[in-house]
C-alpha cells in the first residue's frame, strides 16, 4: 500500500495530543489547527503531520493529494444510531404532521413495535442489504465510525438477527462499528401484561448468550414513561455491571424521573437524549464520568425541545452529538446536518459542534484512543473539504455537502 501525502492543507483541524480523550466546558470552544499543513498516512494510520515548511520530501512511493484551499479534519464519530432497521415509517411521519404525537402513535401500535414487526419478517440477508446501503450513505457524508443499536427485534431470534447483521457490517471493515444491545427498547405486545417475563428473557437468556458470543459492546435501555421504568432499568444496568459490559441509556427524552442519577450510579459511559433536563440531573452529571450524548435531529424531526447544551457546557459536563439515525425519530444519518442543527438550534459554535461530533463522539463509543482527532498513530479516517474559506461553512450551508473526499482506514473513498 503506497503512503498518502496530503499537502498544502489550508487548515488541518482537531490536532490533539494522544492523552486527550474528550473535551468539556470551555475547552470545547477550541478546535486546534495547523495552517498550511501536510499529513502522511501509512497503511491505515496517520504517521506524521505538521507545517508545510517541515514536510519531508516525497518519492514515488507517495500518492500525493493537493489540498490547496481545502480543510482536513477527522471523520465524524456518530455515537448513537439504530441503522439496522427494516423499511420505513413515512406513513407515521405524515400522521404526526396531521397532528398525532409520537407517544400517541406508539400507543396505537405504531412506533417501535411497528418497526419490530417489519424487522421480524425480514430475512437476515435482506436486513444486511438495507443496512449496508445506509452505511454507504453515511460514509459519503463523512462518518467514519458509528455505534449501532439493536431493539427492533424484541425477541431472542430477531435481536440475534440484528446482532448478526451488525457483526457482518463490522466484518466488512469499511467503517469502525460498535454494537449496542437494546433489547429493552420497548415491551413486545405478547408481554404487555407480563413485563417481568420480558425482563427475565433479556436478563436470563439474551444478554448472557449474546455476550458469550462476543456480539455486544454496550448495553442500552429506553428509560421512559411507557417503556422501562427505574426499577426495570436498574435491573438491566446492574446486570451489565456484573458482567463487566459498559452501558449507555436513552433517558430524559420526554420525562425526567431519576434515570440520569441511576445511570451515573451505574457508571454508564453515556446518557443520551436529555431533551428534558432538571437541576438535579445536572447535579448528578457534574463530576461524574458519564458523557451526555445529544441528538439535535431527533428534536428537529419530532418537533420537541432541544437539549440544553449551553447549560451542560457551562456546568463542565462533556457532550457529544450524534444522529440517532432510526426510522421513527430521526430518519437521517447525515452528521453535517446534525452539526448544523446543533449550531442553529442548540447554539453551539462550529468548534464546539465539531468537538462534540469527533473526539467526544469517539469517547462515547470507547474509541478515542484510535479515532476522533488528528494524532499520530490514530486511524486515518479523514474528511477533505471542498474549497472553503472557513470551517463555519459546514454548519452554515445546511443541507449542502462541503465534503470533497473521505479517507477511511487510510484508503481514499470516492
Ligand atoms: O432514540 N427513543 C427511543 N428510541 C429511538 C426511536 C425509536 C423509534 O421511534 O423507532 C430514539 O429516538
Ligand atoms: Fe436512539
């Protein structure tokens, strides 16, 4: 494999020391850069970078890319997605436009249960094909790492099918993937009057089996009214702790009732959503090791509150932003739009949004030793922009791609 040399980079962004795994508070305002830079890739790694006047002389072993007037930055790290799903819910979308709420649609048998029915009736190979198409779509929009959740299987066989598909996507090695078991996404219809029965199935069968097969990187629970209550969430988080599996939870999307405290007590890596946030929630997150993962395009699509990102930043709580790509509340995995929405609606600066979508996204997936910044020996997952004047054009020109090329694992993808 030839070495790749990027030259004349207008600005090389997110240059970090290998010791930095995430940023928080006031540090989020800074996106360190080198003006007029070079960068060298060997095999799949970033091996060197610096100012152009220190660029080593190249030979025929180098493939040279001239990045004049272009910026280079690490690929997006999307730490919350549900991209393994079948079909779509565009009919429910129109029902919402006509006035039904997300909760009402779910109560009428739509929502997550609707996607579960579809997925249960989809073959593994068909599900893989649909999911692979989505992976290709997000690669083109600059994503280089993604976390993918189960939770549309809702029975042993179909949750396993989802995990198999995630494993097969991982094996393609195009993009870095982490798999999260979200069997506790909703109670299946058959267990409507036997919720403990479904919890037992999760705890006694699904988690132990899937864990022993090496299919689970994280465990997640949808802790929300009408879904999993505190007691049920606690049972799953404690079990995850017992097995040494890290957790993340969906929490405070519509209601705040103690889920954040519970997650912090169980040392969850992340708490995700947080559209509703109380002073008490802030108190528990402060000084914890838990990162807040905010999902601005979910708020955009459902027309609900945006998480109070400014309050989290002022309180020194690290935040990541992610797409939540799923058929019900965010049917898009375009991280450029996530960044744009985070700036416009959550009032993040470009630098804060890019920190949240790169180094902090990588941390949210436990990948910040390998990804999320321009650091020697990290994986060469990079975005080369079109000719732009300022990095602000990425969120400013919402819906318009400012990406010219992406490099994944040291390979140029067109
Ligand atoms: O993160 N909130 C729960 N889960 C997903 C939505 C799932 C769906 O509607 O299919 C979310 O928004
Ligand atoms: Fe989600």
